[in-house]
C-alpha cells in the first residue's frame, strides 16, 4: 500500500484495494506498448489527421489520461475526443438500455479509432459504442478497457486490449464511481458488502 492508499484507508468508508496504483501504472505502460504495435494503429502517424482516441465518459477519464500519455511517450499522439453514455443511473447494476447522452464534438473522417472505456461488464456499452463509431465512419475501431468482468457478459463482445481481468465485484476508484463518489481514488477498490 502506498502513502495515498494508506491515507485514504483512514477515512470512512475505505474501499479495499483490488488493483494498486503501482499495479495500474505498470499495466497501462505495458498496454501502451501493445497498442502502439496494433496493425490498425501503428502506422497512423500523429496529430489531428491520424488516430482518434475516444474516451467514454465518465468512468474512463483517468484511464484515458494515463493511456494517452503512455502512448505519447511511444510516439503516438492521437487527437482525443469524448462521448458519454449512461446505463447505470445511481445504482450498481445497469438499470436501463445504454443511451448516448453526449456525442463526439469532432468528425471521425475515416480515421482509425482507439476507444477507451473503464469496464467491460455485460458488453452492452462496448457493443453500442463500437456500432456508433462504425456508423459515424470510423475506418477501424480498436478497443481498450481497463477491466474485464468476463463473468457478467450478456452478449458476445470482447475488447482488443484489457488491463486486468476483474472479479465479479462492484469496483470504484481510478475514475469509477459509486453514486458519484470515489472517482479520485488512485487505486481500484471494492466496497465491503457491495456485490456487483
Ligand atoms: P456494460 O454495458 O454492462 O458492459 O457496462 C459497462 C459500463 O458500466 C462501464 O463503462 C462502467 O461505466 C459501468 N460499470 C460496470 N461495472 C462497474 C463497476 O463495478 N463500477 C463502476 N462502474 C461500472
Ligand atoms: Mg463507463
């Protein structure tokens, strides 16, 4: 446990550490190595005409920030864009069909897209977003998720890149929330007593 995790553990309630800040940093770095050599992305060049890196708000904003910086140090400098979907409401289970609440503010224009999301869970969000980006004209859609909860899949969809296989628990931190809390935690944790 590092100093930040130790400080947080003294406040109430303290999520239990599932993936530490150090583990996440090392894994994001390794993911950037893999992504930089993906055939859809490796020769795309840099800047606005090249790759479009799309962050699915809100939960993926920390993962996306770390991943694009790791990519930058490997010579990949994508344009970054955001969209937002919702299916959870305030609960810990998807309570409604996935809906787009904020669309991209830039055109895709036949570019390869790197889609970044926090968790692949039932699969509905990734399937929805991949279809949406395809419909908007993406040349290719390559997906990277920090966590994969394979046990909860409802439809057959996989990410191209996965940070960690995640047990069937509701998780918070590193961008992810429970009812609006915990997004700023530097680690991924579980809330005692809360099941996925
Ligand atoms: P899916 O559509 O069921 O695959 O869910 C994907 C989305 O649900 C993710 O992008 C997250 O925003 C959210 N989600 C799923 N599981 C969790 C969790 O354990 N904690 C926080 N958000 C979650
Ligand atoms: Mg999400």
